[in-house]
């Protein structure tokens, strides 16, 4: 089994896009595709399936990605220990929700590695559940140095630094009474069934806060964790939903209507554990990100 193929696999698992992964690895997309197919053939299983222009991990892919990432981290540490007097790469282990992994985070890593502090730094991407709740719990357990997630109450032992925000929009089924509106307010949504995020999602408290001034909660028949599940339920005429604008572009079987509100956008945070001592490289990367203006995700 080719170690480089395993590294390619971990990078694709993190970025979930062949073009972005190949670019970040400085290889061609056909080379990456061939490596993944070879790996799948060797192990007689499928690791990815297509979702539009991106890919997602299968269950076997998720399990394998976790083990491979851990194994590569151990391997790199073992190699570095053989040459204690040589310059070696410091390691930063991180995980992110999908909103950042296609454009913003790879761009930040590339810019950081062009600085003197980032020149000899290696990044290890953990493929994990995309629920902010689980990411924060795993951060508490020191499974990675940094995670990018929504802020959830009840984590006084975690540092939250806002680094990006997403616009929220309304998605409706085709032909829905609200589908032809040029814009919508929260009040416009009150009479209609809605699909909402479960309490496990970092989006749930953000969207709930939009309704608070009306003293009302949405008429939600379905509460799900996954972004694409929300879009799928709406596309099949099971309600309307408030979602990040990024997600609304994932399917053409929806109408996307701007949401007019004075409430918050969805903020995404750089999260670190107060109980976990970070290496010099991780602290330098955090400082680098913290000095950036808050990104507006499109």
C-alpha cells in the first residue's frame, strides 16, 4: 500500500473536492483520481460518493479516514524522532465543518505556509462528523489541536474566536406560495410548516434566536442534523427552511429567497481547548487567523 496514496486519501477526505485536493497536494486531478481508485481496489471497498461537484465519505470511508489520519500522525512523529537534530515539520491537527473546507481554509493554510512561521508546518486533517457539538466534544478530548465550528453554550473550557460568517436565506419547494417572493421576513414564515435543525446542530440556536422577538417557534415537523437532509426534505415539499446561503446552491430543485432580518448571521469560530497545550506552530497559525478580518462566505 502506497503511503502517498494514503496522504492523498486523507486530504480528499478533508476537502471533499477533487480539484481542491489535487491543487493543495500539487498534483494533477487524474493522478489523485487514479490513486483513490487504486486504494479502493486494493481494499475492495468504496470510500467516496459524488454529491454534485463534491464528494462525501461513505461509512467505510469515514472509519478508514480516522484510522489513516491517526496512523500517519504516528508515522510522521516516528520519522521525526529519528532525526532530532534536523529541521522537521511541526504538526497541526485540525478539523472543520464543510462551510470552510472548499475555499477559505485551504486559502488560509496556503497563505500561512508562505510566512516564515508556517514554512515548516504540516497540517493533518481529521475526517470527522460535521456536527459542531461532536467536534467540540472531540476537541475537549484532545483529538485535534484546532476545530472550526459553530459556538455552542456550555463549553467554558473552550476558546471561541469568530473568523467567518455566512448569510442565511430561505429555501422553499418549487411552486410554494413563498417561492416567488423577492425577499422574506421571519414573520412571513410563521404560517408555514418548516424543516429545522436539531438541537445537536450549531445552527439550531442561531435560527431559534431569529424567532424570539415574535415569541414563537417554527412549525417544524422535521428536525434533522445534516444540511443536505434539510435541503432534501424541502425539495420534496415537506416544508420551508432557513439555511446558510452556501447550502442553498447545493440543489436546483429549490427556490432561494433572501431573508431580511436584523438578527445574526451564522458565525463560524476557531475553537481551541483551554486544557490542551498547543505547539508553537499551532499558536502561530491561530495568531495568523485571528489577525484576519472576519470572512464573509459566499
